[in-house]
């Protein structure tokens, strides 16, 4: 993933490659209803490049800290597992 404000990579390349091999896999990726990430200082909904059909969105959750002049926030997520 890419950081919203500085557009820098958040993960080392070897971890990104491993992660994408799972979420972009044609058989496995379509079973992932959503991806939820925190500590990015902004609320966003993203889509994944090369996502398999049926793959869910990517949600980034804002921080509680008012760094970068954002409004502090939190999100409660409920899902059926």
C-alpha cells in the first residue's frame, strides 16, 4: 500500500509480493470480502489492481491523532465470519 500524504510505500517489497500473491490469486482472492487497514491518517476506500472477480474493497481507517490536520476518527466494523 501507499501512504496517503507522502506517497511512500508502507511495506517492504518482499511482503507486498507475498501479500499480493494471496489477494490477487484467482481462486483465493474472490473469497476476501474486504481488506481493512489502519494507521494511515485518512478514511479511504480503495480498489485493488488486478483484483479477481468478486474481490472486496480496501478500507483504510483514519487515526485518532489529529496529525496532518485531519479530524480524529475511529470506525467500528461488524461482519459475519
